[in-house]
C-alpha cells in the first residue's frame, strides 16, 4: 500500500541532468557540491550525484550524513550550515567540512578534532548583508582565517564563503561578488 504524499525520482534522469550541469561547471573550473537535503538525504540520491561527478555532498542535517555513511555512500560531506557547539563531535565524526563564523567555535572545533584524532576543513563565512551567518567586519574575518592557518593544526581553511538570496534576500550582484573576492 502506498502512502501519500509521495515523491518519485527517476535516478537515470537525475544522473543525466546532474552530469550535464557538473560537466559545464567543471569546464569553467567550478567544483560541484551535490546538495542532498531536499531529498531527505536519501542514499540513492547521494550515490547518483557522486556517480554524476559531484565532488562532494552537502546537507544541513547531520542525520542525513549519518544515514548516507551507514549506507556506504562515499564522501566527502559538507555541512552547509553553522554547527552548534553541542554538535561539534558529530560534525567532526561525520563531515569532512563545515561552515564556520565564530572564532570560539573554531577553537572548540580544534579541540574536538584533537580529541578524535581527525582533521576538518572549514569555510569561514562573511556576512555581506543577508543577515544569515558570518563575520560582519572584514578585519575579524581575516583574523579568524589567519588564526585557523597559524594556530589550529587540525582545522584547515578551505576558503571563504557567503550566503546570499536566503534570509535577507540580498542578491548576488557583481558588486557583492567583488566584495567577496576582495575578502
């Protein structure tokens, strides 16, 4: 007996579409993170996106990463939100990378990585007006990045990120992209 509402996904069409998008992105020097949160982190979706060439898989839900890992889906996995301090143990155990926006959390992340004997990569977030997450002051952002590079041997700086067109509806204009690249 079927339960409704029901979502039907044609994995071959998903793979074909994802492969086409990923191919175009790769040709432009862009690595694609296949975001699985919209499909509740279904391992079949994750496998399909990886088979299509996604460099990594992203979700905002740690339980989705756990489900995929338990099903044998290969990462790397990116937590596409800021983890709370109480989630750092799971973040380090399950994810290869996460978004970060506070120096205190970066320090706590270093301690958790040391405890687990692991390394973890971070994207340090800048807030360019969307009011979602990130450092407001450029000097604070740069100081946090330098702190990661110089003082946190188990935490690796993967880059700087920004969230636009989300909470505050700030559009990714050429000016906003210039602000990001200037950082």
